[in-house]
C-alpha cells in the first residue's frame, strides 16, 4: 500500500515494473547449508535491487524506526527527477529489547520488505526459519521485566512498555508469567496515576 507519493509517482511505478522483471533470481545465489535451501541474505537482496533499479534510474531508501518494542521499516523509491513513492512499513516486534534483538528485527524486515517491493521470490521457508529462530529466543525474565517497569515514572510510558512486553511474550509463545506481570503493571499504573492526579 502506498502511504506517500509525489505528483509524478506514476513514472516511478512504471520504472519499478521494468526493474522488477530483472530481480527475481537474487534468492538463487547462495546455498543455505543449515536449512538445506537456497536464499539470499540482506546484502544480496540489496545488491540485486540496487543493480536492477539503478539501470532504470531508481534508488531505494529504507528507513527503520523503533517504538514500544516494535520495529518498522519504510521503503521509499525515488527516480532521477526526484519523484518518489513511499510504501506502508513492514512491522514486527523485537523479540529482545537489546541492540542485537532490535538489529535482527531490522535486518529481517529490510530483507523482507525489499524482496516484496522488488517482486523477488522467496525460496526459503520463512515460517520454518521463524519457528527455529523463535525457539532460540529466551523466555521472559520476570525479575528483569519488573525492574524495568519500576524505572518508569509516567503512566503512558508504562502502558507502552507493557504493550512491548506482551509483544515479546507473544513472539516467544510465553504465557506462563502473563497474569503475574499484568497484575504488577496494573498496580504500578494505579500508583502512577494517583501520584499524577495529586499534582
């Protein structure tokens, strides 16, 4: 879905259509010995897209953002005259709220969004890979989560942090501590709102 565009965006789409006819082989260039399938990593996807898109006067800009435990990657395609199209972002929760977890989510979304935009066929089983990656993600550390909640002094920020925690529990299929953490956050929220109303 297009979320932003310049007046002459139709020219960009026409050039993209031509470029996309040439990018489909990117996933056939590297053998993945672990999953016994062929795939292209992020660098290969970007290389293939840059090669074909530049031939048609196009450049791709990927912009990652992070908020409340969720990573988004926006793709904008610009032609030589400055006309552009920006597509709706790809989005996923970060399975861990540390640089490695956020970075992994950004890398995956950049590869996924660039492949979808450039009409590159995915030969690997993304569902299988996601399942294997999810199995490697540690479960929620209740003590660590509570300590992080305790540092928050604003009710709205606490709500955002709770949504992020829920997203991580969903990503790891970890529901064991949901009720405990929900009760803890509810109590903190009541305390914060009481303090703010008293001011």
